[in-house]
C-alpha cells in the first residue's frame, strides 16, 4: 500500500487535549504498566475512536507527542513503535512522521511478527539465480504449483498465515517465482537453498513488481532483497512472520523447474535432483493492511552447507 503525503501538520495540543479526555473517560489499566505502555494504549484508543487529528491518513510526530504529553522523545518513540508493530502506523522513510494507516490493530498479537527485516540477502554474500515471474490462477487443478501452495499453506502453524488464507489466498491470480542460492565450495558453485515465493498483490503493485523484477533479472543482478523491490512497489514497512522449520524434500516438478532456471550454469544441484531430505522453511511477509499477507515462501535448505543462529525459539507440539 503506497503511503501518500501526510494530510496535515502535527501539533502538541492535539495530544494534550485528547490525552486528558482519555484519562477522564477510560478506566485505568488493570495491570502495572510502563509509561510507554500507557501512551500506546492512549494512542490506540484515540485512533480507534477516530478522535480529531487521529483519523486514517493523519500523522503522528514523535516531537509533538513528547511535547504534548510532557514526556521524553525516547518514551514517545517506544510507544509509537508498539503501534507500528500492530500495523496501525507506518512511515515512508527514516525520520519522516508516522502516518495512521489503520484504525484497528492488524496484528493483534504483535509478537508474531518480527521487529526488523530478516533477510539472508543482507547477511550473506552469495549469488542467486531467478526464474521469470509466473502467474498462478485459481482454480486450476492442472497446475502443480497451485496444489503445492494450498498444501504448504495448510501445513503452516502460523496463526497469521491461516487468517490470510481464509481471506484471499486460494482464489484469483497470484504471482510466483523460483530462486536458487549458491555458494562457492572448492571453487565450484553449489546450491544450498531453493525457494518458491508466491505474491498476492494489488494489480498496480503486481505490475510494478513484475516490471522491476524483470529488469533486475535481465540485467543479471544476482543479489537483491525482496524487501527493497517490494518497497519500490509501494509496499512499505513489511514485517516477517515466524519462520516455521520442518524437514522435507522438494517435489519432483520443483526439482525439474530448478534445473531449467539454472540453464546450463555450473551449479551442483545433486541434493535437489535426487530428492534428498533437507530442512524446509516456510514464512510470510505482512503489510499494515486489511489483507496483510503479501508473500509466502517455501525454502528447501541444505543444513550441511548453511548454519543459521537463532536467538529466540518458539516450540509447539503438533
């Protein structure tokens, strides 16, 4: 969703007056809370109640908020970021004012989305080989990628993914592409990660993505992040959901497609062509919108070649 120019300037009096009304009309928080929690609760109330100056499209300025409430900029910033994590606020670039993009929390449990962008491209210096962008139309029982997408979405344990599936992920037209990541081992390129990414975008966003992605591929750019490409299509402030890790091997039709996109390049892909068991990662990127899931990816990863360190671990028994 493209964010336009903020509709008005911000001013401290907006916060001073509405905060006083909030304290007079709302019951105190039941559990002890920090000042930033209290300010977050106040801002969420003001936005959901559509108080004057807090309507969708209006801005939230850290400086004006801090001055209006008589609090530090640090406390104000922490309060605002909690609403960014819920998908109610976003901003187009660093140091610009925040804009109200939703009058209700898109991510009710903000712990289910990441606080920062998670990207292997930004962490590793390795090349990628991309397929072209393809179109998947539902219903199409003859297309194996349609059945693969439905199966993988159903297998996910991510609550946010299941909410998105019930909205708009098994009908209409969806874009997808394949990618092979490779690294040098003993002077030979070896594939260590194969990925299928599906994208459910608005028509104008899909057209912009197709144009940008195609030009990068034609220019043989081998290292770019999907975050940067999607941001140029108007999808700002994307948040990653939880990555689910399982084991599995790519279906035969995916292995065959991987061989096609390599197209004669000397990349060793025996693990994939032989259907060996690997780690299987699935994850989604979400935007602050009424239909928040923008992408869904499934990756098959060689754990003998790639090690990933994780600080936080969610474990669930099925």
